[in-house]
């Protein structure tokens, strides 16, 4: 593990990261900092906590909107895929319950 000094929203932090993941971490830090700076610029009176919450919601929304670009799930967004899996699991659970009752 390697210790890395970063800055997000003008706050310095030290993180530990595997050397193989360092570039990905630094890219993520840059993206999060830019998003939080943008939120702060548009609403300068928000607390750091609210800025962090808003950034987290935006990033989570982005993740759920990401679509697979290849393979059997091509074009399906993660959030949609997750919903389909939950529906299939519910169907399987109810079918298993019905079979247990027989």
C-alpha cells in the first residue's frame, strides 16, 4: 500500500492505495473535486456536508445510468439491470415458496 496526499474541496487528505490502483484513484479524486467545486460555485452558501451529499447523489445517479457497451447486456443501464435481477429473484423466491407448500 502506498500513501497518497490528495485535495478535495480545498481539504487535504491522506489515503492508502495499492500502487496498481493509484492512477485510477487520482482520476477519481480529480473528478470528485471538480464536481464538488462546481456545486460550491453554484451554491456558495452550502455546507461541505451538503456539497458532499449532492455530489454523492450525482455520482450514484451516473453509475446507475451507465450502460454496458458490449456483451449480452449491451445497451442495458446498470440501474435497469439491477431492477431486472431483483424482479427475477422475487419471482424465484415466490416459486420456491410455492414448491415448498406442495
